[in-house]
């Protein structure tokens, strides 16, 4: 939905466009795989150089460590000749949204997928989404789940491009609590799976 939800059926992000993925969790890595297979350039952020290297192996063209470059929005602008990213996978939430607004392309889309940094912005930064949306003519879209036809479209694309989801670790059903703890630790790269039935 983040890469095709606002486009006519059958259209997806492609060549000449830039996608910014925040982090290297399941949603962001899936976005990286789809965008790369569609011909788009992908900028990846992470706090881990090792994870960024893995993202590069999956096709990310620009790598930004947000720990060593806390003003990562500036790096995004540098890497796009000050144009910004066409689509941003905004998984950080309240404490990264301002930076996403600062590096999205004019007329671009910020897909709000999560809030890993929390639900409340800093007291010193009261993010005015109305003003920030108007400043760059941004589409701010909340993403929970998409319709069935778009899922089917994605599955066909996966088959056509031979994309295999990146699975970090698989837990048995009775290990569900351990799976959630592992997911919460942030050490994963890609999806964490709970196998419901053997």
C-alpha cells in the first residue's frame, strides 16, 4: 500500500523515483525489496552499519546510520540533489516525522506505518502537520492494511520478480512470548515469524 496505494491498479513505484526506508525491520525490508525490484532507488537508515551493509546487498543505494548522522534528513537531501524522497516509509513516528517532512520531495508521500520512537513528539518540537504538509504539498497517508486486490497484485509481483521475503528468525507457536521479546529488542533484520502449525 505504501508503494502503490495512491496509484491506479497495476502501477507501482519505479525508475527515477526514490524511496526512503527507516530501519531494517520487516516492513522496511519488504519495501526495499519491492522498490528495488520495481527499479526505484532506495535510501536505507539504521543504527547498525552491519544491517546497512545487508540492506546494500538487497539493493539499497544510499546508506545512512542515524546514530552517527542524527540529522539524517540532511543526508537524504544531499543524496537526492536536494529534491528529497518520493516516498518515505515512516515507521519511527512522533520523533522522526519532522525529519521525514524535511526530506520528502515536493508532492511526495509519507506513509505512516508505525511509531517506534513513540507517540508523542519532543516538547521543544510541536510538529504542526498541517503546516508541514502544506510546505511541500505532501500526502500523509496512514497505512494499516490494504485491500485484497492490492495484496494479490503484490503477490503476483513477488512471483514475477522472484522476491523471497527476508525472514530473520522463526519461532514455534508456544514461543510467541519469546518472539515478541525478540521483536521488541530491535535486533532483527527483516521479518520475525511465529509458526502457527508445523
